[in-house]
C-alpha cells in the first residue's frame, strides 16, 4: 500500500506547479512558463505510471479534488495563452506592415519628390 503514497504526493506537486505556472502567466513571464511546462508534462507522466489504488477511497477522493483544481488552473492558463497569442499575432501583423511600407518607400529614401505640374 505504500507504493501508492508517492502518487498522491505527485498530485499535490502537480497542483502546486499548475498554480506556479498560472502565476507566471499572470506576471507575463512567458519564457519561465515554457520552462515549467517540461516539468509539468514529466509530472503528469509519472502520475500516469503510478496510479492511486482504487481500494484507497480517501486518496482517490483527494486526487479527484486535486485534479479538479488542476483542470481549473489549466483552463485559466489556456485563456491567458490565447490572449498572449493574439497579442503576438498583432505584433507580427504590425511588423509585417512596417516592413511593407519600408520596402515600398525605402528606395525613395533621401530623394525629394516634386509634382510634375504644380498648377493643377
């Protein structure tokens, strides 16, 4: 029965990591968030390899509660990542437009353009 105790510990660690990742997203620390994602995936894999015994209903209920909280955090994190993706998409669009303007008018840089007929 002691074989199942580490998996509940992993569930607590997963919840703590999901809270940490959510805090990183709220703080705009996107690079750190990506680094934590590797740890998150490894922890999920470890949990999958060490299931909680169905006989131990108390631990099973605790794991279910932790899973619900992790899923709530994941949903919020997904929303924050969606907003960030839209921000990045906007920046990429702006950069593309700036590049187009620079390309279109760059060859005229330093030249003064005069209209052919000033009387019109």
